[in-house]
C-alpha cells in the first residue's frame, strides 16, 4: 500500500491532497515538528537521509521531493487525470510547473522565512528577497491570468505542487497585491479533496 511520511504543517499536506483528489488508499505515518526548533524529528532520517517530508513509499520504491512524488503518483495512479495529454505544449508547461515550485519560487520565500529571524541584520538582503518574491508572484499571477487553474479549466498536479508557494506567500501577507492569486488559494482550499486531506493530515496553518 502507498505510504506517506507526513510531517505536520508542512509540504507533505499537498501530497495528502493529491491522494484525495485521486481517491487513493494510503497509509499516513505521522511525524511532529519539534515545538522549539520547528524541525522534523530525527526518525525521518531513517526514512530518507535528508530527514525531510514528504517522502512516500510504494512497495520497494521510496521517493522524496514533492515534485517527483506528484509526477510519480499521477503517472502511476492518475489514469490520465490531473495532467494534460502528453506530447503537446501543455504537457511541457505542466512539467515546468512541477519543477518551478521548488526549483525557483520557494527560494526567496524560504530566504524570507530564515532572515526574519535576523531582524535588522537582514536589512541589506530585504530588497533582493522582496524583489524576487514579487518577481515570482507576478509571474504566477500572469500565468494564471483569468483562468481557474494554471493550465486552464481543470486542476492539475501543477496547481497541487504550486499550492504551497501561494500558501506560504499568503502567510507573509505577500498576496495583498495579487488578488487573483488570493482567489486562486481560496479556489484550491474549497475543493472537497483539499478539505478531506486537511482532516486527515491534522492542523495546518499555512495559507489558511
Ligand atoms: N524540496 C523538498 C523540500 C522538503 C522540505 O524541506 N520539507 C520540510 C517541510 S515543509 C521539512 O521536512 N522540514 C523539516 C526540517 O527541515 O527539519 C520537497 O519539495 O519535498
């Protein structure tokens, strides 16, 4: 059976959502962040050397990195759902979005998170970090346009993978300038599968 190593209040929430969108059977192994450091417990290192979440296992296969997990699950269990047909321009746009979330968009958001702890010492970095957050959010808003989802009328893995980006941006108050992205977050959160995943995954405070 599919198994997900799920850290509370983390990126693995979007994998639970993916499972729910596809109606899959799966087992959740729960891990709790340290209340002081907010880091993952050391037990996750026994699952994967990086000690991060999400990690899934499916029989002999173990996969870390949420983009790879989204790709694997949709290819293996999607039966053509949650992705555009292969071969066309939309397919490659979809692949790009799967890489984009963690490869580009999350970097300035994580830098923001880390440098917030430095107080005034981080001031010299602020213009670059804020500029790159805006660069990415305006790119996302432009790509979304007036469509409901990144690739058109249907939800795809691209939206699930990038949901964490817009949720983190919302937590930082960075969506105030991007009403279409704020509405996009609400649209994703309104999906029954999203809500079921929240019920299963436990308290989630990112972008809510
Ligand atoms: N690029 C990875 C990032 C994984 C990651 O950093 N996960 C965070 C949760 S949001 C984590 O496990 N943090 C706990 C820690 O670093 O101790 C992915 O998308 O799967």
